[in-house]
DNA sequence: CTGAAAGCGCTAACAT
DNA sequence: ATGTTAGCGCTTTCAG
């Protein structure tokens, strides 16, 4: 039933090792025998046994991907990221094992220690993530999506959220806005100390101060009702408000709707910029000027970093911050002079 | 560095096979030695090498999950399904390898033939899916989510979409509605001949006819503009319309909005029922009476079916149709008597 | 109830 | 440039 390497070797009139080397390219093979081997492989329909390979080479060619399940994370972003990881991994002849956050540290330890996977990608990293010590101790390379408080000895990658927050404000400032607000993630995200949410706040505040803008920050639950409430609160507390930065996929649309229902035109009376997936920004009734959440690129880069590490490269950067890219759309305009 | 079974055996003063059997339970072990073995395992931090295990036992304890990428599929549903598959697989001591549709038949063949996985779960099955012959020929069990034209020799599971379509109509009929319409998936879904979309149409039409209702079916693109257009078309072509069934997650909200903007109150003038994820139905401004898309249950059941097959059970049903469960919410009410 | 030992299919020294 | 062969770490007969 199953064709093995010795079958191929016999059929091609060579030794098993020659077949192995023909497949891996780890030593020179004469063009002629390589042809013969490849032909035999094709004719016999040979497929190397993954387990045997892993055992003999101590490489499974499988990466673990740990995805978050929790509230406040935008599902399409996770999915897009996962697809990008799988696609890129395949380009390097690797497969991807899917783990849920739920499995926790034990899950990571299990797949690493049983040699099921060669390396790990961990999403949704918290400032003081309990998995940090484990990842440091593990004998296998890993890449984290997001930044913990201290990334010493770890490899992290993410959008530069601080720069993204700054870019949104700078853009509004350039358009003449003097009073701005940030509508952010749900409170639990801040409580969890997810770094990226706080970074946005830092960037937002710093840029507002630097530009001499009046500013305020409002976390917001992921419900239309909450969006409405925040909109009302904003107008009450900052009557001169003309610029809003939104960092919360779930309520971007309801928030804009709420503003309009309150009699404010976007962008006529209020300019809006957001940090969100491009597809979301594009799809709204008023397309939103936004900094893209580059999930696909982060996924690709994460895999590439891992491959570099698996290749024994020592020159892998600890921190990779992807620069924000802004796309101007209809939602932000020059402030009307009263 | 790595602790192996012989280390454990030595430490516990038994043979390697005893350790193996203590772990697998495949032969009786005296309580006393089992204790000793377990203690040694714990002390040494032993983890069996996955590859070695797979090689010796010809079981990798890994399942493949193939997820779709194409247009017209609702991402959160896919994600929820995947999470449910992973969670359930873990309960059976299995892991999940993530594959994308993109990899195609070659991807399936690869992971199956290399013995990377023991079994496969395939989502988004088309009526005449090109993967069907392959899945039949594969030496490994598989479960398909969705129904092809002929499921002979394959194991399929899905919501009973025909019954779901019927249930929506029956519900509207019971509420006194006499003229109904189905707003369905984007045209490309029908062109692709995804069975579930057509089943809904069948159920919808059959139930409408059976109840003597006037009915019409309208595919609809996944954009707010398309929703608006369909709403207008509906009112033009079926002025007496009072009941609408929606089978299209993406446009449920815009469609209801469009109706209201056209002056129709939901459910005052128009009753709406939908086939969609519960979370979506709950989250709308007017919560929608709906048949749930039971992604989590489908995922769980799919894994259970595979486990049964892997266990050598021959009594695995070819077709599993999950009965629709309707939750009444605010969007459907008794027809107002003019 | 437990041990000994023969593989599982492949890779990577070590030879030539 | 190619062949020989000793493992990789575990499971599972076969023996007792």
C-alpha cells in the first residue's frame, strides 16, 4: 500500500540516501541520477512519511499558531492573519497547527515538548502575559504578535500603534482641527493591559499635546448603544469637537451613524479617522480615512522571522514595528471656518 | 536534553513497553507499577515524541481542517467552527492542522499521503465538488460540512437548510402572512452550486406553495447598496408583501434599514425572519427572529463522527442533518389586519 | 502482569 | 557523486 524510500531507491537503481538527498538537495546529485530518482518518485507516487521524517531529522516542519478567543477582538482580522500565516508557511514547506488561547501554557508546552511543532506564533500578547517565561524557556523559537512590557529575548512584531495614533492626530491637525477625541477599545481591553490599545492612547495624546490640540480619550464597549452614548457624551463634554479618532472596529459604523443622527455631518461638521482593517473602512456609507490593520503582512512577516530563526540565523530583530499606512477617504476634511 | 521512554523505564525500574502500555492503557498494568511509572514520568517531565509515536503506531493524532476563503462566506462562522473543531479534537487527544481551500486537492492528498493527519474535515462543499473523488479514494476518513449532489460513500453533516427555509415560511404563515419573499445569498453562491443556498430556496418555495402563499426569491449581493436595491424591487413587484426571509448575513442589517427608510416598520408593516448566526440576529436594533447557524455544534459533531470512524466503527451515518432551531425575537409579528 | 526485541520509514554520519 | 548503515523514540508482537 504505502510506497517507501527503499522502493523508490530500488526502482531507480540507487541507494535510499541518494533518494533522500535528491529530495532535500543537501548534497550534490548528478543531473542524470536526479532525473531517474524524480521519475521513480512520480511513477510510484512516493510521499515521504511525515512522522518518520520528523523522527530522523528532528524537524516536523509544522508551526503552531495560537489564536485568541476573547471578547473585544475582531474576528475577521484573526482569520485573515491565520490565512496569511498558513499561506506563507506553505511557501517554506511548512504546515500550521491551530491552537486556541484556551489551551493556555500547557498547550504550548505540549506541542513544543512533544516535537509536534518546530516553532510557535502567539497572538494577542498582553503586557504581562503569563506565557512569556514559558516562551523564553522553550527550546523552540517563537514570534509574538504584539508587544509585552519587556520583550527581552523574545521576537515581537506588530503594527506601530503609537505611530498610528500619532498619524491620525497629525492628519487631523493638518486639516485644521483643534479639538479631538479618541474613541478606543472596550474597557476590558485596557484592563487586560493589551499593549496595543495603550500605545494608541500614548501616540494620540502625545501628538495632540505636541500640536496644542485639546483632547480626550473614551473607551467604548462594542455595542451600538455604547457608541451612541459615547457620541452624546463627546458632544456634551467637548462642544468644540471637530476631529475623532476611532480605534474600535465594532463601533465605527454605529458611532458615525450616531453622530449623524445627532445632527453632525461627516466630514462636514466632524472629521473621522480610524485604525481598522481597510475592508471595513472602505465598506461604510461614508468611507473612512484610516490606518490599515495589516494582518496579512504581520502574518507573513511573522512566518518569515520564524524561518530565519529556524535557519539558525542569529540576526533576527527582537522588535519589528510596522509603520502605519494611511489611506485618505471621505470621512476627514479641512475644518470649516465658522 | 530530551527525556525518552527508556529513561522513564530505567527510572521506574520497568521495561519501555510497560511505560508505553501504562500510557496507552492498551494492556492491564498493576496498580503499583502504574503508580511508579506515573511518578517517574512526572519527575522526569517526560513527553512522548510525536513523530516517533506516529511512525510506530501509524497514527499522528492530528486532523486536517480545510477552511474556505471565498467570497460570500461569513468569516465569524468559519472561525467559530474552527474553534469548535479544535476544542473538540483536544477532548479526543487530537490536534488540528489548518489548511486553506487554496491548497486544493493537492493539499489534501499531501497531508493524507504523508500521514501528517489521520483524518480530514472539509468545509464549504459544492454540489459537484472536485474534491469528492479524491476524498472517496483517500485511505483516510473524512467528514464534509455541507452536502454534494451525491454523498454516496462519504460522510456529510450540516444544518438542514431545507427544513430551515420551510420553518421560516411556516412561522410567517402561522402569523397570518400571505405574501412572502426570500432574500438569499449572492448570485455567485448559486452559480457555484453551493447546496445549502439551493436547499433554502427549495424549502422556502415548497412551504410557501403548501400554505398557499404568494412568494418570490431574490439573490442579493453582500453590499448595503444591493440590499437597498432589493428592498425597493420587492416593494415594487410585491406591493402586498408582509413577510421576508433573509438568508444572507452580510445584508440582514442594511436590508432592514432599507425597509424602514422606505417607510415600512419592522415588524409593524413587515415581518422578518432570517437564517443566520444567533449573535448577529441578537445584535441588530430590531432583534431578528431566526434559525441559528449552529457552527459550533456542526464542528463538534464533525469531530465526533471522525473519531467514530477512526475507531473503526462502521455504523457512521452518511448524512447528518441538524434540525433547525428557531428563536423568536422582535422582528416577526402577526400580520396587521387592514 | 511484564520484558525483550523487532521494526515503523527516514536522515545523516561515515565510508568510498 | 554515491552507497552503507546506525540510529531517531516509540509501539507492538512474541514470549514468558
